[in-house]
C-alpha cells in the first residue's frame, strides 16, 4: 500500500485531479491483496485522516459526476482495480458507494 504521507512533495499529490487520486486509491485493490475488505481496512487504518478525507471527496465527486454515464463509471472502476465484482456480489458503483460509506464511518 502506498502511504501518501511518505511522499516528499505533497503538493504534487494534492494537485492531481480527482480521477488520478482515485486511480492511486484503486491501486490498493490488486491481485496480491488478501481480500477487498482486508485491503480497504488496511487503507483506512494506515492512511492519515487527511488522505482518507481526500479519497472520500474524490469518491463523492466521482459518484455525483453527471458528465459520465453509469457504464463509463463502472468501466473506469473495473479498468483501475483488480476486483472480481461478481465474487463480492457488488457492481463497481455499488462498491464505490460501499467504500464511501465505510470512509464516512471512519471519519466520524
């Protein structure tokens, strides 16, 4: 997992657009992870509150983006994660909504 707080130049990361930040977040969900839930739990436990909030804001912006179709959004998630959505019994957008909910709980 990438710990964003270890980057020397935080301005580079902060200046990325929301989709780039989501791609960095999605990088935590790959073939070597134990499970999707373990990877998400690890991310929420190891990242700083600042980066978790940034991830939350990017997820909300992504879900509320009316310039993309639902299909485009699902393809974006599938193209940038290695999650077998059929196995976790969620669509990519349901998963993003679940992640958003988990982050909300973590930020309380």
